[in-house]
C-alpha cells in the first residue's frame, strides 16, 4: 500500500537509502547516513508541496519515493520537481518501484507541476529502464562526473513533461 510517509517510517526509509549507498551506483552518497541526519530532509517533504511516499508491506517500508524541489529557491524552476525512489533490496523486481513511480507522477500532476526530472547514475540500468518505461526521456548526460573509489560513471537527467500524457 502506498501512502504519505509518517515520521515512524523514517527508520525504514533510512535503511533503504543505506542499502543503496552500500550497493554503489544508486546514489551519489558514499557514506551511510544516520536517521538523525535525515530529519530535516524528511520535514521538508510536506504532502501539499513536496510529498514523500512509502510503499508498505505488513508495516515494513518496502520502498519510498520523494518529490523534491529542483534547484530550490530559484523561482523559475517552481513548476519543476525531482523524483527520487528507492526500493528495499528484498522487494526489488516485485513492481514496488513501478507503483511508486506511477503514484508519484500522478501526485505531481495533481500538484500542478509541469515537469518531473529523475537524475540517475548510468550504471543503475534498472532505474534507467524503469523511468523510460513510464515515459521519461533522456535530456542530459554528464560524463564521468561521479567517482566511486576510482570507478567513474555518468550522471544522466531523465525528464517528463507532465501535461503530455
């Protein structure tokens, strides 16, 4: 079931994010994060502007999706948001990510955003395939900008105009 994240979900959200950090190539962070370091981020995600959704299975956070400002504070980008999502490793391949993305796109439309962006490391081919499945197109490619202990990878911007189906 997908719903708005509650503070009690932050531990599960943080665990999933740390799984992504440990796996490398799923986020640009290289050091695990602590729950207390994520409280400010959590509080910035309010349901009426920048929602944070969780997909729960029997009270376990199986995945989450955040809708965040793109280039916060810069008024010209007020109708553009960044969509990020992560799935607990034991729930990958079960449609959790797909359901979160679809839910997130619909929420962005309801909030009257015009553009959604997903920023992905190119080695994260599963995420690339998933966003493309939902109509995101490759809009920008930043070659070799991420370095994981000597292994470089690219940062790729995928975008979607939300009023185009």
